[in-house]
């Protein structure tokens, strides 16, 4: 009897494995749109009459375990007609084609979280009137029998710095254009968040240069000892064919992670009451866990939190003690007021106590920007950050949440702290920031990076810099090494676009001035050597520990091509520029349209390994639908 029992027990794992093989079957495929045949990300795939479901990834692909040889799937996605289709597990390379809805999007549920803490009387939450399908899409896996609670951005205290768009300048009177490099991309994710919520973004949340710089462009890396390389090209402007579009790209050298200097990091985490939402502190924890996984033994991490008061929850800990660091993150809970200033002071003190002379010393602040307790004024806080920057401790800022978001505050803090600024709206953005771009996010390759463009009046009548309104510098600032500017990390790229008026063409309205009354109205002396060059780009930068800048130069020759004949990356940048101008209702948008932006983006999609370009195309489509709905008064 014992022998029989032993034989049965020995055979049990094999029997279970075989049973698993016979019961678990896989159906996989891809969902695309009927119009453009592009992948549809985030589509919901549901086994009919069951709770089994999955969603497509950025490439529109899905894989789903089923229990039978054939199933009926319901496929649904915002902006598309839902459909039912039957499939067999023997079907290979399933391709599901969804047809776009003909009506403009309205009553779309906000992409938020149905938190048990939410109260209907809370001004930041409203009852949504989305359909049951949309409600399920907002929170996959949940069946809502009551109206869903969704985060409202109609009533909010979000704050953005006002932007006055750059105007045209006449080359003969203003031949130099000077600005600071910018690799921030918070504006793109803020725009994405608004559109996902069925709303057009606040106009001042749209910083066109940050939209453009959200994407990776295939600029060649430096071939010499310089940390950055300059690239230029020229096209006929797609939204104003009588003008030309200049693209200036800078590519930073990519340093292997193992060769990067050791890091002394202080996580400064907001755990105040305003962070008590699923897309705030819980997302902060998951984001920083991604960063912890990238740390090396030579790196060190401290964790400081602030609410009613600031405190240290983890002293400086080696990067190979990942379990200890993650355990400290897991214990955090939100509640209390916001002693932001006090928290920053403590974080800087700890950073200095563990300072690495040849290393990367950085405070990483994660907050919704609601600083209401601590240092008495914003200017005092900025002075503190500027002072610590000069001592070698930099500040990076990550924003979370919406409804009480202080974008203007966080952007300023990052600028003053020689760090980058990102808005984390979901786990995928956290993964990109901390897992895919670890070196560029944390390690400064070149600091105080400034650009100055000199236009040749023989070739250019006038120009307009697209974006960078809050990064403009005086022409004298370019050679002033005391003037702070932007920073570039390992592998980072910077892209800038100019719309130029060719010599002999008519300047746009607002781009000219009346003749002078008290001085002669003679043009500047002609150049000593007549040149066909369109412009010269000059770049100044300092090494991370340096105080004296170095100079790089590159010239652009004439020969504007039709945008369709330009590299895919140039076409994408031109598409994003149009998108940004449309969202801002820019007076300089010319013949820009959402359809034109989509067409350019589709032609520039390329391999798109991470799916960012496909996602962008969907965003433009959403913006178009919402704009049409608003225009109709719906």
C-alpha cells in the first residue's frame, strides 16, 4: 500500500503539469486601426461572458491564456467601434482591425483611479457619466455597478507659467539668437495626461520644445573628445511653403553605465496629504524601485520624507542593499501638511555629509509641487538651490498627480538646481525615466549648455525660434561663464527648430519696425566675405566639475528640401511642432492641421521599438477629436 501511495505521489507533479498543458492555451495577435493600419495601444481584449481579459501593449500586441480551443473575444478601445470576433487557438498571426468611431469623443471617463478614499463631496472628484464600456476601460478587471469616481480637472488649482510665444526678428537688426539647452520633457506627459482625460491641455502647459524633445532622434554621436556633436539641416516649411524650417540637433556622448561615476543620491519624497492617491505616492514608490534596480555597489542612497515635518527614513545605504532600500520605500504612507522647504534643507545636508568628490551628488525630489510649509518664500528656496548647485549638489525634479499640480514651481526648481524635470503620469513613463535612460536622467555630461545662432543677412531676412520661450538668453550671456544654463546627460539629445524667412521674401506682420527718426536707417556694414552659408551655430558648455566653458561651431549650407524628402526624424520633429502650435492656437501655425501632423508622423514612424511614435499618432487623433467636439459646442 505504501509503495502504491509513493508511486501516486511521485506521478502527481507530472500529472499536474500535463493537466496544465491541456488546459492553458494561448491566443495572441495584434490590434490595428482600419484607417492607417497602425497599432492600437491599450485596447482591451475580453473573453466574452467571462472576467478574463488583457490589453494591448505599445505595439498593439496581446497574448491571452484561454481554457477552450475556441473563444469569442470582445475588442474595444477609445475612439474605435467595439467588435466581437471568434478565434481558435490554432489561428496564427491574428490581426484584428478596428474601425474608428465617426462621432467626436465626449463623456469619456477620466483616466484616473477609483480610490476608496475618494468622496463625492471632494471638489477634486466628480461622478463620471461614461458608458459601462468606458468605465471598464478606465479600471480593467472591475465591474462597476455604481457611477465611477474619476479625477476631475475641471475644478483644480493647477499652475503653469505664462508663455508669450517668440516673434519674428529681422536679421539685419538682430542677427543673433541665444538660448539655453533644454532636455526636459514634462510638457509632453502633461499634454498626454490631459488628452487621456478627454480634455485639451492648458495652453501654458504646452511648451513646444519639450514636446519635440520627448522623442529620440538618430543624431550621430561625437567622433572626437567633445561630449556633444552639432547637426543641422534645412527643409521647406510644411505649414508655410514660402518659409524654410531649420533643424539644429545636439547629441551627447553615451557613456556605458559601468563607466559612469559613483552616485550619492538622496530621494526627497513628498508624503503629505495631497499625495494620498493611487497615481501619486504609490506610483512614486514604483518609480523609485525601478531606479533602485539600476544601482551599483559603488552608489549610495538616502531617503528623506516630508509632510508635517521632514525626517530621514533611510541613512546613506550602498546600492547593492536593494532589499533594504525597497523595504524603506514600501513603508511610506501619505498624510499631513507639506514642509517642502524643510525637506529640501535636510536632503541637501545629507547629500553634503556623504559627498563624493568625483561622483554624482544629486537630490531627486518627487512631489505634486504643493509646497505650503517651510522656507518663507520661493526666492529663498531658489537661492538655497543655487547655492548648493555651486557646491556640486544638483537637483532633479519628478512631478506626480494632477488637480493641484504646480508645474511652474517644479520647473523653476529643476532649472535652478542644474537638473532635469519630468512629469510621471504612469508606470511606463517611470520605466523610461529610470530604467531605459538611467545615465541621461542622473549623470550630467555637460553643464551650462548654451546655443547662439548667427544668421547670414545675405540668405535670411528673418527668423523665429519655435519654443524655448523660458530659455531665452541675452546675446552677451553666451560668453559669460557665470550665466547658468541647461545641462545634458549621457546620451541626451537636444533639438531646436527655427522658421526662417529667406532673403528677399516678405516679413510676416509684426516682424518689422518703422524707420528710426534720430539715427540713420542704414543697414549694418556688408560682411567682409560674401558667404552662401545660411547660419552658424555656436555652442558653449562646461564639464560637470568645470568653471570655464568650451566652444563648438557648425555651419548650415543652403539647399532646402521638401519635408517629405528629409530624414524621418526631421519629419517627426516638424509634425510635433505643428501639434504644439495647434494645441496653443498659435498665430504662427499657418496651414498647420491635425491631419497634416498625423500624415508626417505616420511617414516618420520607422521601427519605433518602444512604441512612442505610435502613441504620439494616437494622441494627435485624440486632440483632433476633442477639438472638433469643442468647436461644435459638445
